C-alpha cells in the first residue's frame, strides 16, 4: 500500500479537523511521517483515503471520532447562514436599485420591500435551526429568493 493511500486525522485546540496526506516520494515510513507531521499530544487517527468524505459543503464543520466522520451541526448551521448572507448580497443591491427607480416614478414599492425583507430574514429561518443533519440543512436553501443552491 502506498503512503498516499493513508490519511492521518486529528483535531486542534479550537476544534478544527486536520487531515494529513502522506506523500509517496519519501524514504520515511508512515509512522515517521505521523511523528513528524502530527502533534504528539493529540489523538491521531489513521484511515484509508477512501474513508474521507467527498462532499465538502460543510468541511469546516467536520468531526472525527472512533466512530468515523461526523458533523458539528452548530458549525454547519453557521456555515449555511454565511452562504445565505453571501448569496443575498448582490440580490439586495439589485433590489436597492429597483427600489430607487420605483421611488423616482412614484411606483408601488411594496413588492420590492417584501423581497428585501425575505432576503434579510433568510438566515434566521427557523427551519435552519431545526435541521438535524447535512441533508436537512442543505434542503433549507430557499431557491425562490436566494437562487441556485450552492449544494447542487
């Protein structure tokens, strides 16, 4: 088995998950690489690279224990809310222009205000807090106001 088929996984003091990918072009053994590149005061797991999740939607919320990979839902929800905030920025700017144009012509602005409020309220959607897993959280992307989901 090549070194590159193995991964070392550990968590730092801030709860961030690190995955070390050993290289093949070295004379070091896996144990020597682990000793050199991983902290000695942490639990370091050795896994096959095929065990690493390929969906990186919430990679910064990933966890690892003896049971395998998991997700810190509190972190994942914050990541999701950040994605919503990023997606709505340009949409709010477009609506600001529409609003100004409507005001210049004394047109009704109530539909624009409703859309802007929906965008502002999107990160506070109670369904986000109610999500219990990654799939449930991804499903809370409101395409009607935010556009294409980043999870598609």
